[in-house]
C-alpha cells in the first residue's frame, strides 16, 4: 500500500496574543508578548503571579448558555479554534464524514471544572451534590467529542494526553492516520485552560514556572 501525501488545508487559533489566525500571526510578527498579570483569580499569595492568558474571550460570542454549561474552558477553546480551521479548509464541502476524524491534544483537560466541584464538595456536609456535567466537562476526550458532534464527523476520534507534548502527539497521530489511508481528513490540534489556582499552585510546587514577577 502506497503512503498518502498529507497537507494542511485550514488553520484556527485562539491564543494569548490573538483569538484568530490573522491576529495571532500579526502579533507574532510584531514580537508581542502574551504574558501579563493573572486575572482569572487572585494570585497575590502565589509565587508566580503572571501567565499567558487568552484575552478578550467571551463565550457568549460563540455558544449559547446551554452549550457553555456543558463545556470546560479548554473545550470551548478547542471548539473555537476548530471552527476557524474547518471554515478555512472548506472541510464540509462534499466530504465523506465517515472518513473525517478529530484527534485533539490536552495535557490536563478540564482542571477548573475538577477544582470547582471538589471545592464545593469539600465545603459541604459530605452529601454528594455533583453536577451532571462535572465528568463531561472534566475529561479531555470531550474536546474531540464536541467537535465531532458539531460537524457530524464519524472518523477516528480521541484525545492524546502526554503533558506538554499532547498537541504535538495529536498532530503526529493525525498525520499517520491520513498517510496510512485510515482517514481522508483529520481536525487536529490542542487546547489547555490550566490557569487556575490548582494549576498555578501545582506547577509552582514542582518549581516548573518562572517566579520573576517583576520582569
């Protein structure tokens, strides 16, 4: 069996320096930094008080309230980036959706959803009152699942979880699926939303982040 050629036909991005591919590329060319003081929570007592947050993002611009309740922020980012890529690639034009898959990457999944539910439980009287959306918001696989559901893609579907290499591994897997003839097209990439108390605190405990807050 001959190996197929693989090309990139569409791009999408939501990043700390731009929420579209065009804005992201312009910021890169201008040398713009995405680092700034943390705004998503009060980081006063943390050793690291800055991060590269996505800026100017409003979920209401992309989803209705029912959809937002079902998705952690990392999944929302995945959906927004995928929407731009699918449109850029004209991927819905006459494709066999049984041959189109989604292979996504996320190193830590819905960390904020996990944190919020555990905090709420810990503050209670021990009675389990977990949200029915807790597990679907938390597990990393739902990023690929939501993208596939939205567009009706029925090809290979999974999420790679390999720390900081998660998205790179997803792209490699997507490349191989197409090259080996197991799919005609794959929506691939990665997303994270780990700028939370537990995320920053956990990586601080590992001594894995800069503490040079005044640079």
